[in-house]
């Protein structure tokens, strides 16, 4: 049972890390993966998606610990 909690915590931490990376590197990611004419729009969606991914990771970490 403890190994399942450990795996759950690792997945939650990876989700949180992925979300934070999306938030901070949004403009670089928008340049790299998409050819948007409006980079601000692409970086906005990366930041919004990163925020939601980070929140899902934090909430799942909270419920995995308790």
C-alpha cells in the first residue's frame, strides 16, 4: 500500500513540475511547437494550461498524502 502512495506522489509531483515548466517557458514553447502569427495568444494558452496542470498535480498530491 505504501508503494502505491509513493507512485501517486511521484506522478503528482511530475504533473506539478510539468505545469510550472509550461508556465515559465510558455513563450519558448509557443515558438518551438507552433507557428503562431500571434505569439501572445499561444503563450497565454500555454500559461493557462500549465496552471491547470499544476493545480491538478497539487490537488492529487494533497489527496495522496492524506
